[in-house]
C-alpha cells in the first residue's frame, strides 16, 4: 500500500508532554496516575536512561523490547521533522509503562534507504537485542508506509527462525485503528500526538488562518483532516492510550506463543562477563 493510498483510506473512513526525565529513582518509580493525561514519559522504561540493574529487572519481569522507527521528513510547517519516530517512541513508552518491557531509542531508518544494505543492519540490531535476553522484539514504525513494515519483518525473519524469540513489525496504529485511533501526515492525528507528548514543539500559528491543501501535495504537504480544526491534545491522548494498549496486548500474545521454556529473559546477568553492549 502506498502512503497516499493509506492516507486516503483513513481520511475517507474518518471524515463522516514533554519528557519527564527528572531525578527520581526509576527502579522504584510507579507510573504516576496522571502521567497518561500529562503525556509524561518515564525514563524508567527507556533503555538509554536505565541503569544495568533496572534493565535486568525489567527483562526478567517481561522480556519484551520495543524498537520505534521513523524518518526525518517534512511534516508541514508546524511539526518537527522527526515526528514519525517521536510519536512511535512515546506510544511505546506508554505501552511499557503499563505492560512492562523496555523501549530502545528511536531509530531513524526507513525503506527509502537501499534495502540490501539496511535490512542486514536491522537484523544485526534485532539479533543483539535477542542476545541481550529478550524473547519478543516489536519493531513499531510511525512512518506509515507498507515498505517500512516489510523492511522490519524481513529483518526479523532470521532472528525468530529458531523459535526462541518472536517478533513483528507494525505501524503504531495497526492494531488500534478506528474512529479514535488512526494516522495521517501532519494533519489531525499526528498533530494531536505531538500536542499530547511535546506541545512546545508544535506551532499552529505557522499554518496561518487561510486555506491550505490537505492532499499531500505542495505547498502544504499535509494529508488528512485540517489540524487547525480537528487536532487537540485530548485527541492525541486517546489515540496514544488505545495504541499503547493494543501493542501491549500483542506483546503478551507473542510471548505466550513461544514454548514455555523460551519465555524467560535469556541472559545470566547484565554485567561485564555476560553483557557489555547492544
């Protein structure tokens, strides 16, 4: 499915916070009951912020790793260029906060690169995550083109072939798509996601108050419903909530699909002698 076809399908069907990486001990953190409302992202499930003991404890509790992918790309004049990976990352952090597992930092690789070079690199990354002990690897793309999912799944094939790990490539809304959870290009949904997670990066004034085209073509390069009329932090919050829930349930399902003796964190310890880097 081409991006324009994907967007057109969703537009027709739907037509009728800042990072909280503050100074608490993430190992002892319990998700704040207001965190979802506020869009805060716990450092306690983000691999780059975790200490070795935290990483090991999270793996033993739920041996799932989520890898967000995206692209540096035009997203209108009002949104950050990295919106795709940023929104996927935020949704996965919310997923890990509720279900467990850890989130790898955003990966800005996409199917526009030469696949004969990139797929082996992603396979290497996924194999390294597997050797770190994870049993489920979920590659989640905020760049909603079919080629992106094909790339992730192709890279996962040799990693999961021996049956000791499971994996899947998804768009962030593949499992939750509906009236309250969908995607577009810099329009209602992506703008709402960014309003929820990182409102300071969104500048709606840049869009002005005159007519804009919403067909993905120049000059606006926006595809979907007019974000000035339809986007809000609350729309983003609900979208994130549904997407995170659906991805978490899928992670549980994938782990349960493995043989019973292959469902535990497969690394003796996260320390020198057993582990050094991914």
